[in-house]
C-alpha cells in the first residue's frame, strides 16, 4: 500500500506543480484506479517515486535529483497515456471476447496490439532503469537496495548487488 501511495504521489507531483483541491482528488482517484488495474500485468516496478521519496537517505545530489525529475517530466504523461490505452484496449478485448460476431483472428489481433502497448510501457520503465544505472554511485546503490528491502521488494543477492553498483556513472 505504501508503495502504491508513493507511486501515486510521484505521478501527481510530476504531472504539474499544483492542483485545485477538487481536481487533485479526481486525479488521485483516477491514477490510483489505473495503477490498481495494471498491477497484475505491470511487471517492472515504478522506481522513480521510490527514489525521489528517499533521495535524502540515498544521499542523492541536487544534480542527480534534477536528472530524475527531468526524466519524469519528459516521460510521465506519455507513460500514463500508454497505461490508459492498455486499460481501454483490455476492456474492449473483454467485451469483444464475449461477442459471437468477433472472430478468433480479430481477438488475436487485438491481443497483439495490447502486447505492443505493454512493450511500449516497459520501454518507458527500462529507460528510467537505464537512467538509474547511469546516475547512481556505489553509495546510492547501497542506500537504494536498503530502501527496496524496506519496501518489500526482492533485492539482488550480494553478487548481483555488487554488479549493480558497477553501473554508476564516473564523476
């Protein structure tokens, strides 16, 4: 639940600097609903909100935080649009699957389109992951792994964690 709230908070913060209260409540509810719908099929975790929420603990510099915020600003809206499209297409698929006038071939085509959208969503998340690998230092990785453990994520074993720490950028 805490992770979902962090993701939700980050999405709201990245989408714009301030909301009127009624708009904020509506957006919060919509985003929360979207995340709930995708949680069963969205395999890659949303890492950016966790990173920004714990930036002090992970000892991120102002420059590192700016890099992550810039990524969010550039990618948040298209990523949410992709999520919305996945939801819309999945609803259409479920309706079509119950219609005797829709062929099996049409359903295969619809499902392939949904898979392509999932790949697009994954590409956004992998782009963020790459940004993390290029931005974190060894110390940031150590703090990040601690945070992930506290959040209940499966973290790499000692060998894998050491390997992750080698991806940081040279400063």
